[in-house]
């Protein structure tokens, strides 16, 4: 996160004694990424954050692959995913490679019976349906329809839902999420041409500090396994922290589209980047205004990346028969473009109200068995006249 933030109380000088009001010392923890090179924060705990009482069980949650080497364009009907009560049980991987996992979730209930930590991957959770609060050891973040939640790896969290109908699109990334470099100056501040700025970030507030001992279940995901671990103290016992590594939110509705006289390429929609894929936001915008403009995207070859589009809302002018919650996969190796009739239909149109999230991966994606259960089976033929 290219922004300094702080909550609660901490000493003026790092790595020095920080005394409790009634005696004793708080316990400092460096919460960093990419070794000691990436973004980091310093947290101060009431209790030592290292107290593990027991590891009760471990079990595999590795995705089951249906297609390992894929050339077929797919359409997945995401809203056909059946809701489940438990947050982790509801998360279903759809598309995976060595760099990321792209999935869907439809949890009915809040995550309150245990805490969760992804030890391997940063998480991006897009809120398609639902409202509530992300609760973390570094503070809480309210969320609603259209919000991205960026949760760094190693973050202990729970989620409170105010709603029972919740639809989430998520990406687990083994490389950190950043905002695009071209939006920022050398010191990391967002520039004037960027489609959003620091004011748009939803920063953690309402730091919970629990001074409790007992048995606290944390489910930790690591190397395709869930390890159930009992901590001796409440994991939300931080009294203060400061730094650059923390969870945050960003609303897709605050992305300001970049338009032009002719059709603009997908990078103008870029919202996040990693070293292995990018995330773009397609939002309501004016169409191209050259007198001979064709608003529909031109045909293009997927030579270097697999393209995943998650359709959120509005009228998706480049496709036919697309509905909310659908996912399309356009794999590398074959070109794709607007559906038959979409190019002609777009001419003369002046505005779009579409809302979608795109993930372009630089390595091919494998298709899971869960995804095949949502596949319409015909999408790859949809360009035939």
C-alpha cells in the first residue's frame, strides 16, 4: 500500500521499550512482505503473538483440476454457485496457475467461530452482493457493493456480514498487489493523470484491542493446506501500529474512466498490478467520440495472457447473453473480440453503464472441477455467424 497510515498508540522510536500503563512491556512485531525489502508495518501487541497451544488438524484444500492445458473459451454462470454458511467452505476456486487462484464465494453467515489467515497469498475480494465489515488485527474496514478489499498475506481477519445474500469474486495472489507504477511518481504519490488517488482508499479504522487469554482457533492456509491452530491469546490484541503494509478498500465506483476519440485499450482501466497479472475495472463511461468511432473493442489476439472477465452489472455491449455473475475466460493462443453483431450495434452509441472486473494473467490458467460445474459448454462457439 503506497500510503503511510497509523492507528492507536506506539512509541516515538521504533524497536524501543513501550511500557504498559500498569507495568510490563508491549510486544513489537514487524509485519512485512518480500523479506525486509517490501512494504511493512510495526505492530504492538498486548501479548506475545507467538503463543501456539496446539495444532489440531491439517487438511488439503488444493483445487481439483479438470483441464490442465486449456485452449477453449469458457463462460461460467457464477450465480449458479450454491451459497454455503461457512466463509471458507463457500470459497470455490475456478481458475488457477502458479501465480494466482481466481474464485467465487457465496457465504451466508459471518465468519465468527474462528479467525482466518492466508500465509501464502495476498487476497483481493470484490464485493458483488453484500454489506458488512472486514475485521482485522490492524483495524476494521466497512464494505458494500462494488468494493475491492485488499488483504495482505499473513493478515488475521474475520468478516461480519449484515446480509445473508453475499456474492464475492476473489483472487489470491502469490505476489503483492500494488497500484500501477505509471500512476505514481518516484516517491509513490498518485499523479494527476491517475484514475483514482489516495483520497479514494478506504483505510482501516476502529482498532479492536482484546486483552484475552483462552483457546482461539485460527485457520491458516499454506501450500494448499488448511492448518487449524489454537492460539493462547486473542489475535486482535494490537494497541497500535504504523507503516505501509495493511488491509484497505477501494470502491470500483470511485474509478474515473479514461476515454478518447477512438477505442482505448484495456490498460486505461487498470486498477491493480502484480508481477504476474493485472486487474482492471470497467465502469460507466462515455464512448469514443471520433465521428467514425467504433465503441466495441476490436478483435485482438491473446498471445501473452489469459483474459478473465467477471461481469458485475449493466449492459455488456461487446457480448451477447451475458448476465450478472458470469465469468468469461479467453485463453492465450486464439483471438477473441466482440460477439457477432456487437460491433455494428455499438456504432452511434454514446455511453455505457457496464460494470466488470478483468484479470489478465501472464501464465495460462487451469480450469477446476468446480468451474466445469458452472460452464455453459457452448461459449467457445459464440463467434460463429
